[in-house]
C-alpha cells in the first residue's frame, strides 16, 4: 500500500511526497516480468514460457526494473489520490523518483492540479428576464407558410417575375469590357431572392417577363465571396427565356396528410403550435438559466487551473469533430483548411466560452454543497420511471440491473436539476 509522506496545497495545486512499499514494488516487478516475457525468445523455450531466473540471466534484472518503476509510481500515485480524496483535474507534473534500492521502499514527489476552491457570491435574488414560453398565431402561420413553401410548384407564366420565382436566363458578362466566361451561360436558372449573382443582380431582373432583355452593371464589394469579381464592376446582358412562377398549394386535409398522420387541418395546426411552444419554452428556459448563471459567475471568486480549461476545450473539439464528420462527411483537418484556420485558432476563439462553462459547473456544485441538496430515493424512483426502462420501475430493480453503474450520474443529474430550480425559484424575474 502506498503511503503519503507529505502533502501540501497551495491554491489549486497539491504537492505530494509518496512512498511505495517493497510489497508494491515486488508486485510491480511481477507485472513487468509477465509483460516482458511474452516477447522473450530463448532456445528451447516457447515464446512466453521463459522462467524468471533465465530471463534475468539473459536480459538482466534492469530490464524488468525499468519496465516496472513507471507502473509502480502510477499505482502508488492513484492510491494516494484515493486516500486523500483529491479531485484531480490534470495529469501529475514535476515527477521526481528517488533512487531504486532492491527490497526497500521507493519514494517520489509530484505536483497535481485539483479542483479549485470556490467562493460563492450572490446566487439568490439574481435579476433576470423571463421571455415568453409560448407562441402567437403569427408564429404558427409563419411555420405553416414555410411548410407550404416546401411543397410549392413552379409553373411557366407570362406575368412579371417576383421574389421566389425561377427565371431561365441567357447571360453574358464582362469586366472592364473583357468577357467573363464564368458568368456567361445559356439557360441558367436564377431563383430571385437567392442572390446567386448577388442581391443587386436579382434587383435588376426582378419584374422581368419572358422575352425581356436587360443590360446593366453591378458593383461587387471588396469582400464578395468570389475573388474574381470582388471589388469590381461587372457588365451584364440578361435575356429571360422563361419565367416559372411559384405557386403555393392550398392547406387541405389531403395536403396535411403528406406531413404526417393528421386527421384534419386543425389537428395539423395544433401539432405545429405544440411543437413551437415546446421549442420556445426550451429556448426561454435556456436563456433564463444562462442569464442567471452569468450573474452568478460574475460574482464568483475562483482561480481556474489551466488543465480544467484545456479539458473543456478538448471535449468541445472532440464533439465538434464528430458533428463535422457526421453532418458534412469530411475530417476536421479538411474542414480547417476550408475555413483557413488552425485548431489553435479554434481553441483561442472558444476559450472564453469554455471558461464560462467550467465556472458555471463549479458554481452549481458549490451551491449544491452549500444548500446540502441531495438526490433522495423518491427522486431516483421518479427519474427511473421517466426513463421507461424495460421491466424496471423501482430503485431496487434499477440497482439489480446493468444500469446500476450509472447511479452516481443519475444522482448528479437530479442534484443539478434541483440546484437550478432553487436558483430560478429565488431569482428576481421581470
């Protein structure tokens, strides 16, 4: 068993002097030999079957010692952390190992960052604004309009074109009198309002009818997305060969069935409203909680170890890489090359938000501890029933199942929810 000879905390850093017993060292040597012997080759022995004595005679004891000491130090360090109940937030550093002497204890020193001490400021009576958590008829109508737009049809018309219509255009273009091939096309489709050639281009041909021929110039800003035309004036000649007007479908019982199993238009509208209300409530609560915690951490006194910030950024980067891979099917390095940034650039941009998230979690834990908030068996039962696990409705059934290992996480979630509720219930809301 490891022995902690000395430990001293200064800020969020704990300095340790730890001693590994001869018994621990012996166990470490055994583990090292078991690992090394798998690759040992000696005449007359199958791989992995060489005796300890012959191994040491041919490879030397030092090979085993070199393999064993890092393992012994790691085991002793982990045991010391458990004994002292340290909430470490980074790997140990400044590790100095003493002289190895066979059959004697081995001592070493190191330093490690732990969760910092948090001095809470005001967390009751924090001012915040509660936003509406339901939508009005206009929001429902807007959502329905967007859904109808997704079912729109485009039909040829002789009427003047309007935003949303699709034009087929024979297009020629030039810059300073020189033809510009990239924007010289026959029967190219232009959806008015999309800004394919920029908003000023759309403005020039909005209202055009089939057969109209327009000549005009468009001045593009220096930061325009296409480098060829950025900061330049492009001369266009646009002949409209066809106008396809957008026609929205009527909201009928037959149409709403294409969006789901709705028995009527009213049922469809009711579902739209319920969905919007649920999202609005979630957004409202999220903004309220953020405003409250912004106020709490502004009044918080804490010195964050760099390791906690790095760990938060590491997790954010890891999650973002997964989303990039899943959503746009490219790896992170390719994504960075497209946007012209490095991972260090991303970390720098995200650092302040990472610090805010770390402080928020530390504040929640400190409030939970100060208010002595616990997850009771009744709380656990309620949450377990919400989970709708097969054949599990009680705490005893949960503890007897394969989900038992997640009990601590479940308790932490419940305590966090209760702490947030306490903060909201005691806030000064307007």
